[in-house]
C-alpha cells in the first residue's frame, strides 16, 4: 500500500514538473528574444549560404525588430560552424544555417564528423532550395538527357563530367546520375565553377554539373546547352529545359538546400516561435526576389518535415557515396 502511494505520488510530482516546464517554456517563448540572436553561418561572407542567411535575418528583423549578430565560421566544408552551433547553450540564442553539404553529405564523407546532424541539432524549418543542372557546350551532340545516356552507354568512360571539387554536391550529383542511368563518366574535379565552365565552353570538358546562376547567362546566350535540371520540376528561370523526372529519372533530384537549426535541447516553444517568424519572412516579395537571383526558392514547412527531409537526404547520399566509392583526399 505504501509503495503504491509512493508510486502515485512520484507520478503526480512528475506530471507537475512537466506542467511547470511547459509553462516556463511557454512564458519564455512569449518574452523571447530579450537579447541579440547569434546567427552562425558556416561559410565565408559573400557566398550563397551567407546571402540566404543575411536576407532571412534582415527580413525577420524588419518585421519583429529582433536583433541578429551574423557570425561567419567557415572551414572543413561547414563542419566548424555547425559544430560550434551544436555545442552552444540551448537557450534559443544560437541558430545556424545548415545545408546539403554539412547536413546530408558530410555524415558519409567524413567518418570523424564532430557532430551528428540528427542527434545534436533540432530543425526549425527548411528555408530555401535550388536544383543543379547538367550543361554541355552548345556544339555538343548531347541535346537531351536520353541522348547523353545513349552515347555514354555506347562509349563507356569516354566522356568527362566536371564538378567544383572532389566530394562537392556537383561531384556527388554526377555520381548519382551515373548510377541512375547505368553509365560511366570520368570525373574531373575543379577548384570552383569558373575554370570548369571555361573548359566546357572551350570544348575541353564534356559536361558540367552546375548551379543555375553560375550557368544561366551562358545558357541564355546560347553558348551552353542545358541538358536537364536535376529535379522533379522545371526551373522558373529556364522553363524550356526539361526536368530529369521528364526523362524517366524521377529519383535524380540534386539540390542545394538550406535550413535553419538550433542546438538539440532548445525549448520547443522557442523553436515554434522561430519557425513562425521564418515562415512569415519567406512570403516576403523582396526576399523571394533576392533568393531567385541566387538560384533558389523559399521553401518553409514544419520542424518535423525538415527533420524527415534531413534523414531522407542522409540515406540517399550515403547510398550514392558508398556505391561510388568516393573518398575525400
């Protein structure tokens, strides 16, 4: 009887504690924020991740009067900045802009990754996403995805595809394409897009896996042939270019996506508050225009949807990386 009373009392006390924590968290969220929010950007100033982050912070600040302090923490493919955010105090005053590379690719490329993107971070929402695109010289005989695949099958290993570097999204997107198409191409890693595009234009490189903004002007000028957008849908800036899904390759989706996260133990009410303001910002016309210039579109969605997206992407890229045998040098 006494044991039953103790047990009942323990359960009641536990319930009261949960109620108190919930009440405190709710009250905290109502007052939040009372000081500047540290916004970690794990890449240098001026790049795509930096632009997406700064435009988002500015848009939220204009509506809420919140204050953000942008901290660029580049290095190790974004791992340094993400780790710092993951290890920060989970009080809602540190947020980080993660992306495809450091959340989905790194877990399989770097077995010594100093953080677990699923366990050490709590997703807020998917912020933006933009697909990659396959391009070739305008004089190339590759006029369609089907034509490229047909020629590559007839001459295995003859054709070369370039990427911004070994282990980059462009590189792994090319590997995913080969696996899906059942072909073999030779990978040529570059240090960024500029020289690779120069070599495609000069006929020294057969195919390049590019972001849309990097190749858009040359495509519109007719100097580059856009073979396919690596997505399920066509790109708004290139409505005449077919999506991979239209060429019976619905699984060939390679996107550079960005999402906002906080340390894992951050109070749920604060996560919800942040998500609410991000969702509002993503409807802003000026933000949409600036994102479009960077080749991405606003996404949004719930924290749960973003968490599921991260897990799906990790699994997809783990399969591609393992099958291709890609290793970072």
